C-alpha cells in the first residue's frame, strides 16, 4: 500500500497541508501514524474522501469579507448592502459560504477582527476563495502581501467589482490625512501634527474643482460637439 507524505497528499487533492490537519481534527480523514509521529496518507483514503463530497458538498468553499470606513456608512446600510452583493455573487457562482466577516474600520487599520478571522481560517485550510468587492476593501496598502500569504494558504482572492464607487475617493483622502497626521506628529509633536493636517486639508480644498465651473465647461464642450 502506497503511503504519501502530507505535502504530497495535499498536492494530490489540490489543497494546503493545513486542510488535511483540519480535516483530521473534524474526523473526515484518518492518516497512518509512523513510529516517529509523522502522518502518512493512503491513496484509498484520499479517494474515499474525494468521492464522499463531505468537504464542501461538492462545491468550493468561500469566505465573504466586507468593510466600510465609518459607523455612519454602516448605519446607512452600506455594509449590509455590500455583504448582500458578495452573498449573491457566491450563490450565482455555486460557492459554499464557509463564513462571513465584516469590519467598520479604515483600510489602514491592521488590527481588524474580521480580516484577522478570515486569514486564520485560510491558514487552517478552511476555504478556497476570499470574495471581496474590490481590493481596497481588503487593505488600502499592503494588499499584495496579504494576497501572497493567502495564495500560500491555497486561497484565491476574488474581487467582484470592476470599478470602485465614487465615495471610495473620499475614503482615500481621509486615509491620506491619517498618514500625514501620524508622520507629522512624530516629526513635530501632536500640536505640530494638527497644524500640518489643517494645512493639508486646506490644500485639498484648494485643488478641488469648482462644481459650477465644471458644469459650465461641460456644457461648453457639448455645444462645441453639436
């Protein structure tokens, strides 16, 4: 009887080795233990597991992750609607929803409970797809590092929206202000940081286009094209 190491067995099934450890805890698979304690898996056991459809009812498991920056956005129903769009996508594409996580926090915040839980499940081999609306919902910066780690865990990130909503730009400005304030405070102290933040706000306000002028320019271009 051929016995495979955990890495070869995982490769055979197309999953991360952590998945096999997790399935063992759940009693879905029973490896052979060598005298030294190493796990070994028989092909008969792997085939039985594949044919049983016990893992995800024959469908790929997914985790949904949604995020908004402020409580005001959450209270307005933005978070709920975002999660519903993710749920609908998972349903239409035949995914089994393993879990749903959401955060009300800045994309710069690295201590988000929902994101932490999603990563923990990935490390345990619990699902194959992390479904988000668009990349900034997952992280404002450092997205590629999270993506790389999840890929190592056997998880693919699926961003369902092709274009970010308009309010994402205002979130970006707020996050940028937070970065400026943080570094300014370190350089000049708390009081100096506030002054730099105020100056930065005024600078942004100064470069924002005037709505009336923009409308007038648009109307002028339309007349020229007529």
